[in-house]
């Protein structure tokens, strides 16, 4: 009996010793796990909020302030970034230090993809090692900026070019003065809505408020595109972006030839069989090669227009055309289109009655249909 008690006591002692041993071996491991999940050593020491960042955004940007996007350029920056920010990806930082300000006291604000993104923190630390004394990180990054009501994203020249090549469903808008700037050269497919005339030309904007609008003007020192973007947002458009580098960057990247278009005075339009109609083949060639050389007006109802139309067309339903005829431009030929030639023909005769002095006016006769890919088909009426 005594021996059994001794064995039981010995078992207890051995068990206690094992428990203590296990405790000493497992507790540090648990502590290390907790440390690994709460490790904040990678975070930069000077963090700013979205209000601070928005106070720094100016057009043009001050020479002693730079907002820097540390995300990959093609995958992230090109399609959406804080307006006026420059792209210096963290992975390419050491090769792009020449883009940083020469003044080591300049304010540098780095950002990336949000609180879980380390790129901006890494870049900020690198900048500080280079001797920059006023470095900060906007840790909440681009996602937080876009959540602020009224804010819009910036895009790059490469992104704009890609949308044009892919015939994406966007409306590209030149906010510069028409005669002085747009007529002399602009980005292909862009329509002219000068910022100073924005409120008078809202009928040229798409009826669909969810359509993507991209504004541009004369570069980083030009405010016009930013003003127009804010006006578009105030009008209820939900997808608005600004190509802040604007036409100068486009011209530098893709050349003058890509931006120039056929002058209206050079366009030779051939009349169709019916009075006032345009020859179908001539119309197809003009729309394909020099769409900006004519003023194309789709006179169908807004819901029809939203379902598909020409990229350069403006929507003026025939029911509202009469009150707007006096404001129609005379610097280029006007061509009315609809679905069958009925409403477009009516529009032609309406102009003849109210502005008989306008001679360069046509309408498209025939059945016009659009495909989902943006292509169109014209079926001429049987004579």
C-alpha cells in the first residue's frame, strides 16, 4: 500500500515536471506567433490621412510637393491613381530616383493599395535613406481616396491608348477651347466640350449616367479637365476619370499624326439619291477614317441612343431639336442619323425650314443597326 502511494506521488511529480517542461517549450512558440501577426516594424513612422493628402493636390502641383504611387504602373497606376500623382513603383525605385525632387526638404507622400500594402512604406524608407527629410505615407492609400465623395481617378496615356485600340465603351472629352486647341489637334475619338461651355453642351454627354467619362486638357498645369470632371460628377455621372497629363503627353507618346484629324473644309461629302440624304458608302468612309470632320447627330430617343450609337455622335432627340437648331454649328457638315431614316429625314427638313442658309446638312437614309461590339450596319431602302 505504501509502495502504491509512493508510485502515485512519483507519477504526480513526473507529470508535473512534464507539464512544466511542455509549458516552457510551447509558451515561447505561441508568443512568437502572436508577435509575427502583430509585427508592425515594416510600417513607416510618419502616417497621414486622406484629408492631408487632398490638401496637397493642386493644379499645377507645387515644386516642393510630390505625391507618389508606389504600386506597379501597368497593373495599377495606369488605370486608376490619385490625380497629379507620379508613378514610381517600389520595385523600380532605385532606378527612378532621378524623378524625385532635387530639394531634399520637399514633401514626399507615398501611397499604394491600402493598409495591408507595404510598398509605400518601403519606398518611404528608401527615400529617407537618400536624405529626404519630409517623407510621409498615406497608409490607407488609393482605396480610401476613392471613397471620398466627389473624388475621381487619374489615368495614364497608355491606358487611354489601350481603350481607343480596344474600342472600349468610354466617352473621351477634350476640355480645351475648340477653335484654339481642339481643332488644331486632339486625341482620336475625343469630342469637344470646352469647360467654359460645359453647362451649355451637356446634351452632348451620354444619357447613361453610368457611362465612363474621361476628361483631358493641356497637361499637368491645366485645370480645365479637372473642373469639367467635377461638373460631370455634380450632374450625377458615377464613373469619371481625368487624363491629367493630357494632350502634351499624348503627343509626346504617340506623335502629332495620331492626334490630327481631317479638317471639315477638306471633307467632300457625296449626296445620296433622296433629297438631303448622304451617300451611304461616303458616310461609311467618313465615319471610319475621319469621324471628327462631321457633326454627327443621333435624333433617336435617349434609351435608343444608350443602346448603341457612333462614338462621336451627340444625342438630340427629334422632339427637342427645333429649340436647338439655332445653336447648331456651321464649321463642319451636319449629318442626322436615326434607326430608319424617318426621324433623321424629318430633322433635315426642319433645319431647311428654320435655317435655310445652312447648306452643308445631310441625313442618313436606310435602316441603321448597332452590334454589341460597337460595329454598325446600314441597310439601304428598296427603291
